[in-house]
C-alpha cells in the first residue's frame, strides 16, 4: 500500500516538474537553501580555523594582557602558579626617517623570547627566512618589510626614535605570538626591552603581555586568580575562545538577521505559487477522493510530491554551495580584510566542507519550506468530491499564510539574534521599509483608480485593473522595491554620508585629530602650533579607565549578550571630566552634577551605551583607573549633539573626582593645518614618537575602504534579493495568468487589437515600476534625513542625477521584464473565450 502511494506521488512529481510554476518554486527553494548552506559552511570553516589558529599562534599556553605591569607581589603569585613566564611590552608609535613617517607597533622583548614557536626573520628584504632563537640585541631593531619600505630604510642603517638611535638589523617576518595582534594590521617592529625603557613612556600606554607556560590544571587556577585579583586584565589560553571568535559569530548573526528579507521574499513568492497551483491540486485531490482514497492519503501524496521536488534540488544546491563557499573564502582573504583591522589572522583559511553541518542546514531549510507549504496543504484537506461536479476553488486562508510566514521569520530572527537593540533596529528598519512600500502602492493604486473614474482611456482602465489585483501588484512592488532600496542606500546614501562627514569634521574639528597626548606632549604641541600659526580647534582632557564591575558583579558575568559597547569595554576607555555639560552633548535623562557638589563618585554615560548594555540610572559601575578600583553611580545620561565638534566621550565625571584619583592625564585635540604644514609633523613625531595623531585624509580613506567592503557585501546580498524579486514577479504573473488571458480575450472581443492589449500591459508595468522607484527613493531619502538630523542637524540633499538615473533604470527593467513575462497572457483570443 505504501509502495503504491510512493509510486503515485512519484508519477505526479514527474508530471508536474516541467510546469513553469514547479520550476519557479524550485528556484525559490534552491536560492534560499544555497544561502543557508553557504553561510553555515563559511562560518563553521572560519570558526574551525580560528580554533586551530589559537593553538598554533598564541605563542604560549596562556597569555595575560593589561596596560600596566604586574606588581612584584602579583608577579610572584603568577610565577608560583606557572612553569615559565615571558614578558613582552607593546607600544603604538609613529616612526620617522628623513621626510617619511609610518605608524607602527613596537614590541619589546628580552633574551627569553619566544616562549613557544619560532621567531622568523630575514637578513635582507626578500631574503630567505630563518628561525631565530631570540630577538634583537640591545641597540638593534627589526622592522617588517612594509615598515622598512615605508620609511625608505636599508638593513644596517640607523633609525632615530626620540633620543634613541637603533640599528636596523633584520627584516621581521613572523612572531609566534602574532595571534594577539589579530585585531590590527599596523606595521611591526621588534626591539630589546632595555631600549624601550629609554623612551620614558607612561606605563599605562604600554601593553604588557605575560606569555605563560602552564598545564591544564595550572591554567584553571590562573583563571580563577585573574577573576578575583586582575578583573581588568585580558586572558587567552589554548583551550578558550579565539579573540576573533566573537566577532565572527556576530558577523554571522548580523547576516542571518538581514536574511529575514530573503525569507520574506520567499514567503511572498511561495504564497503566490500556492494560489496558482491550488485549483489544479484540488482537482487531483477530488479525483483521488472519488476513487476511494482517504484525505490522509491525498495529503500524504501532496507532501511526498513536494519532498521529491526538494530532494531533487540537493545535488545542484550542494555543488553550488561548495563553489560559493570556496569563492567567499577567497574573497575574504583577498579583499575583505586587505588593510582592515582583522587582516593577518585569516589569510591561511582553507576550504573545508562540513558534511554534517550541510545536512543540518538542509534539514532546517526543509522545515522552513514545510511550514511555508502548510497553507496549501490545509486548503487541500478541505476539498471534497463535490468539486468535480461544482468546481469551486477553496481559497487559501490569508490568516494562515500570514501566520506561517511570521512563524518562520520569527524563528530566523530569534536564532540569529544576539543583541536585542541591534535586532530591533535591523528588523524595525525592514518593517518600516516594507510598510512604506505597502502604503505607497496601496495609496497610488487606490487614489489613481478613484481620481481617474470620470475619465475614459487606457490609463484609467489600467489603474482600475491594477486596483482589482492589488495583492498581486503589491507583492511585485515589495520585491523590486526592497532590492532597489538596498542598492540605493549603499551606493548613494553612504557615499553622500562619507562626503558630509568629511565636510562636517573639517568645519568643526580641522583636518588633524590628536587622539592621545600626555601633558608634556600637549605642551610641546601647543608650542609647535604657536610657532607655525596653527589653530587648535579643540582640547579636551581625559584619563584611561576600564569597566570591570556592574552593580558589584563582574562585567563578564552580569552582561553576556555580545555588543559593540561590551567589546570596547574589554579595553580601557577614555574618561572625561567636565563641570558643565559639554557644548556637543545634551542631557537625555538624570541630573548633571553641580560644580560645588561634594559627591564626586558620579558618572554620566552615553545614551547608546546605556541602551546597549541595559544600564539604568542609579546603577553602580566599577572602574579600574591606574590600577585602583573606583566605584561610580550613574546619575545622568548624555548624547552627542552636532555643531560644537566631534570629540565626545562615553563616560564623564565631575572635576572634583580629580582630587581623589591619581592617574596620568591625557588630552584629545584637533587642529587646522595648511597642506604644506603636514610636512612639519615629522619633527614633532621625532621628539615624541608616542604622540598619536591622525589626519582627516587618513580617516576619510579608512571610511572609504570600509564603504568599499560594505558596498561589495550589500551589493552581493542585494543581488540575491533582486533574483528573488524577479521570481516574485514571475510567480505573481503566473498566479493571475489565466485571468489576464481572459481579460485580453474580452478586450479583443470588443474589436480592439492585440496592440491595445500590449499597450495596456505596458502601462500597468510602467506604473508598477514608477511606484517601486518612488518607494525606494522615498525610503532612501527618509533614511538619509534621519541619519543627517541625528549626526549633523542638517537637511539631506540627495544627488538628483543618481535619483533620475535610478528611476530610469528601474522603469526600464521592470517594464521590460513584466512585458516579457506577460507574453503568454497576450496570446488569448476570442475563440478561447467562447470555448470557455
């Protein structure tokens, strides 16, 4: 009996698989399945590589890292729990040689480095690499090849750093603890610790890393000791998580959340196809019932029919996903991380498909498609033999369709959501875009049909017919509009945003930003600026503080949801003090302290940080400042306000706190230099190599490089949406194809020509394209308006050339595609109408 059901289901599948509706359905399922398998394979490949990378490139069994050196007692306690300890010191500097300068990270080591692994270097640029048992000698410095070329140095030449003179001895190729630098691609230099001590740099701007050799039991002991004694320190070990693992997990989650759009488009397409297939499948079910089959058997045959179609997709989908997986890894290695913060750690990624994970993704995809098909199967359950005598199509319940779609979308959002704020913002933006497109399409078609009623002609008739098929036309507008909005937002708005950011920062902050200057360096900078008639636009003091506790509990225990704020607070942040609210801030909630307030343990926290971490007024924040624990109470919340400079701080406290906190003071500043004055910066960096400055041009280049990567990613994603949008158009055309043929036959029966039918069809698609283009442009304009108001308090002036080109392209593509797809519906005739 079961064999007969299988045979019948297989026969039905063979009969239907060549139908256009079945092909479109396979395209929808195939695209979604390809996306799911490729995303899961790529993410798993990266995470697996990071696990191997952690074991091979940590350079120790455990690494303890913090800005300040351990005290003698802390070092003694750590030594008692470890087999061996090697100290490295890292300092960000700007190195100069003749008229060239380059930002670089100096690593200072002693004779006991490296602890594990090999240190590789070369005798000259491009020379063969060789393993070294120890680093540079006193008076030597090793530079990586980029830094060597950037400064125009040769092996054997002298490099002046402050008052120090070091000999360039070798080319640095590989450090066994390079993993700890995985979050930056700054140029590298290696020198002896004795030489770094001559720089007289403040201890809290030197990153001290203790490479520890320990067994599993000792690592567990050190972990507990670090939590209680050094909560501000960062700790990584071979059996723990890779420093980049959380970043990649968040990247996958963000892409997964964005894929809600893909599933939304698929739901629209499958709903249209289900409506188009319903009459045929109900007729077949009624025939089966008339021959004595039960409803359970009919439903089983329908499910098996779908299952055969799904299984036929697997070979091409798995093959294509393997190819896309490989191409994506190549793109990551060659483009996405070139010059970005995460380069260096993923360049050795290798293609390794995971069969088990692929099967898991396929099962998840099958479950999603099963839910999408439930409304169709429920409609089949309601059919009866009477339909053979009185053909009456049972409609698919819109409530059930909507419920199944929302169930899938909610499940996808819940699975990929790791941060309530991010998820709400992303899904909210999608919902607003969809609502805008829906409202615009309904408004245009309804008003157009209403206003054109007194008139005659093709346009009023076309609007009337479109209003009758409002659901079909709305799905077409949604499909194309979302794809157009994504591309417009990326290609036009982000470019305009970059230009406006540059102009805004130039107007308020000048073209040179000082991100860190000690009191001595700031005095030298002010003297240098006065000598060269350079204006200092802003000057704001700060000290470094690290958040370790929230309401008495460890930060890592109290807040476990990943976020950008939490990632930033894993390192020291700038803590500013001000008696009054700064000119570029506004008070959001709470009360700012009085200048004569005796309570100095008050804190104002930036609004986005409060939301990101789930903080509230009155919460207690424990900060480690210069090695000492200080607890503050949140009494106010502030937000950035444009018009008075861009230098702002997440954390601010009363000036009265300075009398109770002993810590080095630093400053941020901004200056306006003439183009020829940039050449004078070399003398400043020569005397103060740890002075951190960055030009507006460099900031703009960073933004442009990030924009280029984002554009490529979103363009690829928009390509998928465009493909699904095309399928939505195809499915919506096929859903009303029979009605369209009948409409054209009726028009012909009144003596009008097929040219009139074609013209009427063209008008419909032109209106659809116009509504789509208008929706995408309005959505982009609203997004730009909101961003510009929040960041610059300025009106957004879009590039009208881009807008006109967008309208022309969308109108042309939509009209051409629509007419091409509607070609079959234009084949109706009066004879066909009489036959019906």
